[in-house]
C-alpha cells in the first residue's frame, strides 16, 4: 500500500476492478498457473488443457480446478512466491485492453487518483499497480509467519469492495464527486454504486442485469 496523502486538497478518483475488467485474465489464476508451470505446486490434471478450458469458462473451471490449489500454498516461503507474483503482475500490465489504456490515460491526464480493487493476491496486484502507475490498490492478503512461510490468506471478496473503496478514499482525502468506476461482475456492484459514473465492462449476467436496470454505461471489450 502507498502512504496516506498528506494534503488538504480533495482529489477526484477513478476505481478499477482488475481481472477481466482491465485485462483478459485473472491475476490469481495466472499466479497459480505459473506456480504449476514452475513446479512449485503440483496438480493431478493436465495443466495446459485445464488452463485453456478456464480461459473459455473462467468461473466453473476456476472453482473446480484452481481454487483448491491455493490451499497448497500454505507453508511455502515468501521468497518462492513473491518473484512469481511479480512476474504475473508485470505480464498482465502489458496485456491491458485497449479500452483500459485509454481510460487510464484519460483519468491520469485529468488528475484523478487511480485505485485498483481486486480479489487477486496483493503480491501480484502490487506489481500490476506499479507497472500501470496506479496510486493505490487493495487485494487479497497473504500473511507470512516470522520464518517467512505463508500461514493465512484473505480474499477481498471476504469484505465488500465498497468498504475498501471508502477506506482508501478516506485515507487519501478523495471525493466521490465526478468519480468513475469500472467492473465486470456482481462483486463490483457495491463499489460501482458509490461512484458518479459506474461503467460495466463486458459484464457477467448479474452485473449486466443490474447495470441495465440502473441505466449504467456498458462497454464491451475484447
């Protein structure tokens, strides 16, 4: 995380979900996939075939194959995990949707404070945020013990994204006046409800219904 902004100036904000909103994948699943490719964790299925399936149907395949693999990370040392997470974050930052690049540039040019809020691991999100020039971020937390081994993981989905956005806005003295928000799934609804200009990016069914019901802008990217 970055340090609190020491200024009496109130700044405008733009907040982005990351996975499938800013780039065509998910940092968390790419992290697990890279750990599998590097042999750091093991799986009893065809890695490449399953990953290809996941890209076609991320929800079902992730739930059935990848999510359980996160439990196998418990006990692994930070020195093993952090370089992989960094690579995944940097790679994703160089694979942004063209729409994302345009919107990021617009908000930076307008002087908005850019925030990322994602369910993916903070270790990967940190590298992604730094690479694209985001001002602050919130992701899943990995906690390591005194010997450097992973002992606890928390996902942002365990807390409302709206609460995280409000926390960051307060921390940096940000205003929601003329604010922008971008998301692709139901997890993003609470966050998008806070901003002046909510934008559903290639929305999944539940967000699509909500966005249409509330006359939100909908953008399709590929």
